[in-house]
């Protein structure tokens, strides 16, 4: 097993810890590994995993706002149709559906959402 050499790093605006808790509650084999806080309680640096994939995040404290965009998304392979349905439903709650769940030539079941934190997710059930 190789070590992950490139890690996705998210910059939130005061919602990093809330986002990590939300994401780790949705995906199996997920956990918050480490959180360091600023004195004001915002996240200085954190490491978490989703489906055994490592991610990092911080809360932006410099006052600049940098929005997430669907131009970059997280593509999630699911193991079952039930997982696709559950993950899609949870991520789209209070978010925006960019492409509804459906069967497509490239996928048994697929949907694309932008969650309420602004992150974009492609949820996919591979054709068997």
C-alpha cells in the first residue's frame, strides 16, 4: 500500500470543524484525525479521512473570501445504490443539485451536488 502523496486541502470560513463533522458522519471509514485551533476557536489546521482518503482543512482568518466552485469536485465511487441515495440526499440537503440522480451511459447511478458549505460532489455507482 502506497502513501498518499497529494492531499486535497480545503479553506473554510469559520465552518471547518462543522464541515469535517458533517462529512465524517456521511461516509464509512471516515474520521477526524487531528485538529489544532487558533485562540479564537477557529481551525488552524486539521486532518480528516473520508472513505480512507486523507484531506486537510483550515478556517481562513485573513478576511479574504475564496468561494468553492463546481469547477473542482470530489468524485465518490459508492459500493451500493443505497449508499448513492443516502450520500446524495445528505450532501444535497440545504445545498444545490447540479445534476439529478439518474442512470447515465457512464454510470449505473450518478448525481452531482454542491453542499451547503459550497463543496461540489459527484456521487457515482460504477456499472458492474
